[in-house]
C-alpha cells in the first residue's frame, strides 16, 4: 500500500509565509520518514485570486482523487476547511494521523510493501 498523505491544517487567517513554513516543515518530516507521496495543499496550484470556496473545492478534489490518508496539524480544529477534510476522510475510511503522534506513520512506512501479494488466491 502506497501512502499518499494529505496535510490538513489551518491556513485561512494566518500569515501566508508562516503557513508555508509550517506546512513545508511537516512535508519535509514526512518525506524523511519515507512517506512516498506528501500532498501539501499550499502547493496544488491555488491562485491567489481565488476565494475560499474555490480553494476548498480544489483541496477537496485533490484529497478525494490523490490521497489515501491525511495528517492533521495541531490547529486543524480551528479551521472550517480542515474540519471538512477531516470529516470527509473519516466518512470514507481514510487513515487519519496526528501531527504529534508520528510513531504510527513510521511503523506503517516500515511495513509498506512487505506484505505478500494474496491477490492470486481465491476465497470460497
């Protein structure tokens, strides 16, 4: 199973440069841990001219089409958009990780690709 992890956290109302630094730090940490694909919503091509609804529409599209799990940043509960991402992920069976507990991610990365392929077996 390839991990395609979407970073979810507060953006609206925060300093743009501080957000870039916050999300980039989490992205770098996940890549160092071996997560194969990290999706940073600040790097998905949202134009500065878009309003919140337009930006959220693209974020949700990317989450739905490209991610297999999400990581919630500490401030996610302060964000309507991050809460929307969380509930979508929860309701659609995504793995949800917490920024402060990356041990589970490390264990999962360590085991990815090590399980035998059982797709050729038929079950009664």
